[in-house]
C-alpha cells in the first residue's frame, strides 16, 4: 500500500469538486452540531428533571375564612390541622411534612415578587392560605395516593402537585428538543444525499484513472479507497466544525440558561465529550457507508 | 496461454450472438492477428480474456486459470498478467510520460525503488528515450501509443492485448508501433492484436484468426489479412 499515492489521489479528488466538498462539509457540520445539540438538550433536561423531582412536593392548602370551596366552613381549626398532619405523616410514601403559616407564605410571596411592588400591594396577608408542604419519598409515582388521602378531608381547600406545574415547562423543553432532533435528521438525510452526489461526481471525474487502474489490475480496495477516504475526510472536517459549535452551544447557551434558572445541574465536560465523540462516529460512519454504497453502484469493478 | 472451449457470448437484449461456439488456443509466445469486420466479435473476444464480460456458454482458460472459477477479488491479479493497448491510447492527460507509465505500477502497490528502476527501461524499450517529462498533448499519436505500450508492458505481462493499436496512426508511424510490438513479443510475451490494417497483417506474416458474425472462419499460421484482396 502506497500511502503517499492514496493521499495524493484524495487531495486531487477533494480539490476537483471543491464547491461540492465545501457544501458537503458545511451540511455535515450543521447536521452533526444540531444532532449534538439535541443530545445535549436531552441530557440537560434529564438532569434538571431529576434535580427538580427531588425538590418538588405536594402542597396541601388549608381553608381560610373566604375559601370558595364548599368543603370549607371558615378557617381550618387546630383539630383539623392536627388531623391532616397526622394523616400525612403516618403515610409510608411521605418522607417529611412541613407547615407553612399564612404569615410565612405571605413573606415568601413578598420576597419572590420584591421587584414588582404594584403586584405585591394587591395581595394582603391572609389572602394566601396556610399549607402543609409534603415531601414524597418517590416523587411522581406516589402523588395520587397521597393526594387522595387528604383531598376532601375537613379543613383542606385544595391539593396541588408542583410536578404538574413543572411538567408544562418540561413539555416546552421536550418540544424544543424534538424540533432540534427532527431538523437534525432532515439535515442528516441531506448530508447523505450530498455525500452520494459528491462521490458520484468524483467517480465520474476520475473515470479515466479508475478505468486504467482496473485494466492494469489494481485491486478493488485500492481503486475505491481514495473515494471512500474522500467521503470520510469530508465527514471529519464537518465533525471538527460541529465539535467547535457544540462547545459553543454548551458554554454560551446551556451554561447561561443554567445561570438564568439558578440551579446547579450543569452538564459535565464528560457529557460534552461523549456527545462530541458520538457525533464523530455518526459523521464518519454515515459518510463512509454512503461513499461505499455509492461506489458499489457507480464504480464498475 | 489462452484457451477458448466452445465459447458463446450473447449480450442481453440481443438476439444474435457476439461470439458463437468459438474454439481457439493461443500458445505462449505467439503473435496473433485478430481480423474481421466491425461487429464480428473481436472486441468481445478481448473483453472475455480480461473477464470484463462473462461467456454465456463455454469455458475460457487464461494463463492457466479457469475464468469461470476465478473469484471477483482475484480478477485484478489476472489483469496484472495481461497488458492492454487501445486505439485511443487512454493516457492520463495530467501526467507526463514517466508518470503515466509509473501509474500502472503505483496502483498495484509496487515499491518506489522498483518503479524508479523499471520505468526508464521500458520507456527506452518503446523508443521514447529522453522524453520522460513530456505531457501527452506534446506528443504525436505514434509517440502516445508508445507510451501506452510502455504502460501495458511495464509490469511484464504474460499476454499483451492490442485493440486496433494503429487505428489512429498513419501507416509510416504504424510500422514503428509494430516494431515495438514485435520487440515485446520477442521477450516471450503472447501478443493478440485486433486490427483492420491489411498492410500490417500482410507484412508481418504471423498467425491470423478471422472472425465473422461471431464465428471463426479462418485460422492460418503465417497468414494474410484477407484472401480476396
């Protein structure tokens, strides 16, 4: 095997249809980076979901003097409160129960909306009901059991699973992720077609050379290798650009997003490397396999 | 060296056979002219030897190998033992004389030292001394055909197939080409040359095989192009 000869052939091939090669590299780069972004997104969403699942709890709101719920007859009494607390803490699915008084709830509300005084001024202490904050051992799975145990009990106005609020947010994230992955897949198809076309063009451009190679008895491997490597090298160039873009996505987009939501569940360097390596495998395999299949059709042996 | 045993070739979608029950034996070191009108099966005969086509029926042996039993990945090794020259030269326009000849060795993975030694020898053999650096478009037709012959012979094949090698060349230059072919033949290489050139066939007085409508109608040692002329 004369590596210098093969490299020279590849160089000639890539240079001869330079515009095609550039288009190919760009499309591979974009499709791989979108694919990688989708993967990073999935990882990010999963890690935040796990994080939040350990934090969310069930809020059991108690009746106040002006609760509209027919179950309520004035504010929940001490006996009712004790009964509810007893019911909750005796359940095996519950890991902890905290009481939040109306005053605490009001102070927390004022703190959360401190920069919107007009909003704060419309709410008075007493408008926000007191609640039991219930932490579950297995969030997500046991919500219904715990909720039904206290729903309708004397002094309970409503039971809210915080997970349902977060789910709306996650649905949005999932939709964004799906969109990215779908666009990436469409681009991957475009990349495959471009690889096939580039190789076909390359094979056509060099039909003289390959014809002579065939006649003088060059092995099929030797004839096909430059074309195959041409596709793979274009794929590798595309991957390098995609890797740079992915590092950008991670450090500028996801890490900023994380600051914005102020939770500490950023993706590790290992996650990034994993995605980049996966993108390389996809890119090289895709380009290599497409080149190979195209050659079988267009390069007569 | 080349053995055809009742070989028939029918191309797909064609009713008439390109070759019909051809029995032929070409021995080692022979020089054979293949004559006959266009469409008589000369090119098919050459393509069958290279295993570019498969016979519809019959058996072909080349260089001791049964082509029907030769696996696809061994075909290149068969072709290394067969050199080819064509009417249209088929040189690479972007490579000079030396590179064109060296290409044939490069692509079969010969070491560079070997190539550096052998290529100049063959270029001298075909009579192109001192023209290593010329590009094909700077050469006359005869010289281009000499380059093609050097390329076909550089790997010392057992068989040289020539498909109308003088078809694009004037008669005076053709004589030079034939001298080179004769020189190659004298090294022990079997030469099979398909041609329409009556003057050359008559002057060489070698074995002549005439094909017509895919059948061998004449096989003469020391023959001429056509008895009728």
